[in-house]
């Protein structure tokens, strides 16, 4: 199959084949051009692709496709470089068209152009051709550049002048004669070196202030007017691409709408060029294309109201295209010589969603980080995270082995929950799990459910500190803020065109900044069902793409969901069974409540994914109430010692029976540890009042307790101030 043909037969029939010649979307572009439609290319326009079995930039690929379809001139405009010509000799051809602009065909909406019977770029008699300005003004003569158009073509001279800044002018030749250099007849006028150097310095200074040579138009309006006239004429097969027009014509501004109207007119007024006696058959219409990163930034009416304009999305390479990339880059990977076909295929699957540039960078990463191709999961992890220290590998083996003791010291009365979490952390540390190579699922996913105030959030904070050495690795998302349907976009960012699109999502931005995190989604039952769909993608694929197209990977995260589903019935359970409800009954009650909750909202598949990680927290038992009370009072004592250098001692003989009696009420017990803090609030108030009234001296000793009627008291112990 030749470069010019994308099909098996030369007449345009037969099945389409795609191989190393070009990507499949480039084949689709060729078909759209043959249909006579103009195309808006959108998506991966800054990625690296290939053309004719060699890697190529997006510009080179598109220009090659247009040339293969018969375009004699391929121009490329962008807001930075203006009008350029990516293929050789096309600048000279455009110069000839600009010097002798053809007449637009009647009825095409093109502007009237003067006829030129000669149609040649230069004349044999040496006369300079006239160039028609973009605005239809009177023709003006080009400045004499010392190279007559009749010698080797005025168009070529014009193209050289645009690209290289022009040759010496007549004034330069006269100054050369005065300076003693070669004259018209080859004579040389004597002059000393000092005079010649002075003349050269003067000439250099004058050149700084002289106007720049004429060149192709740069401004969008000028280029568009010229392209409109050329594309509306059948006398030349042309193709022009306008890249990043969405940045040059931002939406919402009046002048932008006028610019888009003119651009659409240039696209729709283009005509079919005359067939050339040699070379490939030209496309059905002179091409005027657009290339943007996101078609959503263009006005909808620009491409939706006209059937002659099609949009073509350019996505990341598909599996066959990634396989092609890896076949070219195989020798660039570490360990490629010993790689088997199955290992190559594993990398093809693991690199899903990666661009051509990323695949090339992946090959470099394999050498920079010493990750062989045979370990695609490790290679992708090092490439995506770009960190030199993996907190999971820095953990002390003994610390992980006794994780249950560390967690149990912080979370009181939740032995079952602590053991389940510790076992999952140990499995994540060892790295043994179900699944093939290249998996990107989170390191662990838990669903904490149980009565309120029993330590679910505290356990998540403790896990973050244990695994990553810092509580800042813990991030909490309150799902009560995601009750509306549109709130789902806050996690992954607003779609293109909406307010806040450039900021990305709250969740994706957090994971991109700190890939090693413990993510807590508190009270998940309050979230809208659409939010739960995002979590299903995270749990299954381990990644989430935000509105900007950037992907956040959750392969190094611990995901924790908390829920109070079923907690409203705890008070009734206590009333029927007394203050000692067996843990097995609580576990059965909450597990059933969670399953029914997901069935009620129509998301049983989420429960199926989370079921292995469901952890039911126990209610606060009598002995747990005393431990939590002592911990809170210890925090109060430390605060007094640090701020006032006063020793505060809790009178346990009066406090323990009092708080146990208060928390034996089923209504209070249903609120868990938060209720204990609420019950201790009068004690803190009594300490504050004592400091305001007595002003105890530093080093003194105070005792805190409650009376028989439950009234708090603070006393100064004898012998201490």
C-alpha cells in the first residue's frame, strides 16, 4: 500500500487498512476529505504519532495526509508562529499563489479576484509580477532584491525572501561600490580598511532601523482573508490548518463570533480543485481545517449547524497502536532482549490510556529507574508517581507485624475492626493479592459501619500516621456536601466549558499532589448515587480522569468509607436486650442494613465490590467508657500543665462511677464517644472557673471530681499553694 492510498484499491474502494503508515484517525481524516467535508480535529493534537513507519509530530502527520490527498500547498497557522509551511517547497508555491491570486468561482462566496492570463509566477522578459493585497487594493510592485524573477521564478524568490529575510537591496549594492568592494563590472575601488570597517558599522546600524522585508501575513484576519480567496478557487489544490483558534478567539466575546463566522465561511466556500495531470487525485474540496485540544471550547453553532463540517476526535492510542509503538521502541526498554511476547502484551494492556509521548517516556523510565519491561506494574508505578521513595517499602517489618497493637492503643474497644484493618495492611505491605500484572487498584478498601462516635474516623487517622508517618496523609471528604446530583463533578472537576473547569476536581487534585494517602469518605450514605459511580470506577480501575483530561491514580491509596446506616436502630436494640448486646447480633444487624441500603439506591454492585472490606464497629461497652474517659481527662490534664504549670489530678473514685452511670442510659450510649465528651464538658467548665477565681500558682496541685449530686468540684490539695 502506497502513501497516497489508504485503501487496497486505487479507486477508493475496498476495506480500510491501518498499519505503520498512519494512525486510524488519520485514515478517517482522509475519508472525510474525500467526502468533501471540512474537519475539526480535537483531542490529542499535541501527542506524538507516526507517518510512513516513522514517529512524527501531529503537524507532520496531518500535513503528510493532506499532501498525499493531492494538496499542492499545505499551510499551518497558529497564534504563536503565524502562517508557516511544514513541508518543503510549499512556501514558494504559496508565494506564487499570493503574488497572482486566482479568481474565485462565481457563487462561492469568495471575493472577486483579478484575472491573470499568464498565471505564471514570473515572466521571461524580466517584468516583476504584481501581488494583490488581502484587502483588494491596487497592486504594488515588490522591491527589487537583486534577483530578477525571470531568472529562477519570482515565487521562489518571494519564498526565499519570506524565509530568509531577503537579499541585498539596490542601496546596499551602491554602498558596496562606495566601500571599494566589487562593482557591477567586477572592478574594485581602492579604500583603506578603516574606512571600510566604518562603512560596515554604519550599514549595520542602519539595518537595525530599516523595515523588515515583506513576508506572509501573520495576523489571523489577514491569513483568513487570503486563505478564503485561495480555497474558493479551483485553480489550485490547497489545504490550510488553523490550530488553537479557540485560544485566539475566546468564547463569549463579540469579535470572536465574527472571527468564527469568517472561518466557517472559508471552510464552506472552498471548492473542488481541478485535477492535476500527474500525481494523486485531489480531495473533493480545498481543505480548511481546525485543530483544537477540546471541541467544547468552540461555539456549538460553529460546527453543529452545518453538515459540511465534521468533528473528528483524536483519542489516545488503542491497543493495536500501542502494540505498534512498543514494537518500534522495544529495544529502548530495559530488559527488552529477554522479553517474551506475553510480557510485551502485558505492557500493552497496562499502558492503556497512555499517549505516544508517555510511551516513549516510559522506555526512558525503565532505564532511569532500573525497572525492566518484565515488571509492567512496577514500571508504570515508578513512571506515574515519579517518586524515589516508596513509603510502603520504607515501613519497618516489625511495625507492620504488630500493627494491631499500634492501632488498638489509639482506638479503644474495637478489637474486631482493628484486626481486620491490620490484616489488610499487612497484605498490602507484602504485596500479595489477586489480579494480573499492571493492576492499579487501591492498596486497600474498607467500609466502616457501626454506631456513631465509636472510633471510625480515629482509626482512619491512625492508619495514615502508621503507614505514612504523618496525619497529613489523611484526607477527609464529608459526603453530606455531595447530596446533589451536580456535586459529583466536584470530585473529578467540571466538564469543559463550565465554571471551574481549569481547577480540576477536589479528589483528583488531592491524589495527584499526594499519591500516598488515606482517603476517608465520611457518611457515604448521604452522597448522591451519581457520586457512588465515581467510587466504583476507582475501586475497579484504580484511576479517575478529571475534567481537564488528567488522570489520578489510586494504586498507592487506602480508601475508607464510613457509614452510620443502621445506627438509628441501636437504641431499640439496647432497650430490648439491655446494655449488653452481643457483637454477633450487632454485626448481623449492620451488615444487613448496609446491603439493603445499596439495594434501595440501585447500586448492589458497589456493595459487592466493598463486601470483603466491610468492618462492623462494636458499640461502647462499660469498660470502654472508663478508658475513653481517662484518655479525655488525660488530655485535659496535659493542657493545664502546658499552659499554667499546674498539676491537675482526676479523682477516679468519684468520676468513674458517675460517668458509667451517665452512659448506661441507652439514649446516651447510642451516641458513643462523642457523648462521653459532652458529659465531661461541665468538668472543663469547672476548671476554667477555678482558674479565673483562684489563680493557682505554678507548681500547685488541683484535684478534679464530682459530688454525690453530680456537681463538679475543683480543690487545691493541702501543702500545694
